[in-house]
């Protein structure tokens, strides 16, 4: 009994440290905004990358530390959604607007579509399913905007892509949750790790990342989409 009592403060400290780790993404989003304001897109994308690493790993730490039992005062899922909105939605939307990545006159329209669609996307009751799928386009704006920036696509193409994805937030198709969807998880994590390492190299090389290298990494997003649609059909 004495040993358990002694261990409790350490377990609570570990659980709270995980929550702090998750919340640190909000600080990264703020630092990314500062970088954009200074016309430093590369640093902004580096902060987005760091925030994505936090988001990809905090769930593992949360389960290891059993945060629900030892830090129940904080709703970890709600905290995660708040941070994800800042890092995956707000920061890339600001980058799109600041760097004029869409045609003149459409900046506010496109950014509003990104911000509003994702606000509803995060809030809908079926946004995450019990079998670990995201419903509707899962607001990976940080990844989409990185590709558009690295490939230097035209403003018209950027607007069309961003507006189309904003609409897809409301289409009730399930997209895999890479770290939790059981089907093909080993393949997904293996390909995702390789893709993530290559994306990190691309961000580091900005604004002169080799175009062929950027295009080659599209293999994983295509795999992600095809697998999601295949599993969606199976689930139906």
C-alpha cells in the first residue's frame, strides 16, 4: 500500500506532462504565425512539422501514462482538438492568405472556407468513429498547403484544391486514422514513417526542395486515399 501511495504523485506528474506535451502544439502554432508574419515560410512549416510530430506521438504517451485515470481534470481529446485546429487549420490558413497563394479577391473566401469547414468538422458528433476513422476530410491543411507551396502551383489551382477539400469535410466518407485504424496499420505506419522523413527533408530544403522529390512523396497520400475509400466501401 505504501508503495502505491508513493507512486501516485509520479503517475499524476507523468499524466500532466503528457497534457503539457499536447498543449505545446499551441505554442508551436504561435511561433509559426510569427514566422509567417516575418515572411519566413520555411520556419513556419518547420513549426507545423514539429506540431505534427507531437500530435502523432502524444496519444501513445497518453495511453502509457493513463491520463484518464491520473489527470482526469483535463479532457485530453478536447485539448487535442483545440491544438489541432491551431496547428493544422489556423496556421496554414494564415500562410495561404499572407503569401497570396490564391487569386486576388479570393483570399478571405478561401481562408473562411478552410476555417469554417474545419470548425464544424472538429465539432460534428461523428468526426471520429468508434472503429477509429475520421469522417469527412480530416483537415490536413498543413500537408495540403505544404504541397501547394513546394510545388508552386498557380493561385487558381490552389483555390480549387482548397475549396474542394473544404467541401469534402462535410462528405461523410471515413478516412483512416493512421496510428489507430487496425486494417493495414503496419503497412500504413511503415509507409508513413518513410513519407514523414522525406517530408521533413523537403521542409528543410524549402524553398528549393527538388520538385521530383516532392512529387514522389505523393505516393503516400494516394495510398491513404485509396485505402480509406476501400475500407469505407467495406464498412458500408
